[in-house]
C-alpha cells in the first residue's frame, strides 16, 4: 500500500465546490487529467472542470477502496462515486465504480480515470437511457 495514494485519496475525498483551491495541493501545474468524457491539461483547466462538475450536482462523494502502487511514482486508486443530479434519475442517488491511474513526483502530474460512462450518465438520460437499457438486455 502506498502512503502517497492513501493521502491523495483522503484529500481528494474532501473536495467540494467550496474548496477547489485544494487541487493545487494535489496536482502539478502541468497536470494531464483524463476520463471517459473529458481530457484537460493544466491545473487551471482541471479547476474549471471540477468547478463545472460540482456546480451541476446536488451531492458528490468518493469512497476509496484500494491503494495499489505498481512502480515508483505510479499507482491505482479503486473507488466508488455517489452523486445526485436534479435532471438524472429523478434526482435520486447514482453510484459508479471506477479506478484512477496516477503518476506523481511530489504531486500528481498525470491522472486517468476509468469508469463506465453509461452507468455514470447515459443510462440516466430520459430517451437514451431506455435505448441503452434495451441494448444491455439484448446483449446479455
């Protein structure tokens, strides 16, 4: 287990719309952040991305389950994210499992998230959600 990863996860889990200045403690100025829906470069772009993310949800929390260092300055965090958005699934809570691949020196300079974008968003959109549900049942 990595102390860096554990501390990163603990600090990341405290983020909310009112304390995004903490991102500068976690990420380098030249950070590359990527997930299935976005790719942003630089700390200021990451701040804008997170500000938009937190502005559009009613609640958002992360719980970290695993802290696996695979090399010096490289590792994975396994997590569960729970959020509520007023226009998705009637505002009820949505849960998504995922993992983050991080590379760091003193701060994280590369962060890539892996998760099911359908489970996060598409399955909960009024028209598209029905189509995705039908496709999943059909392929099962």
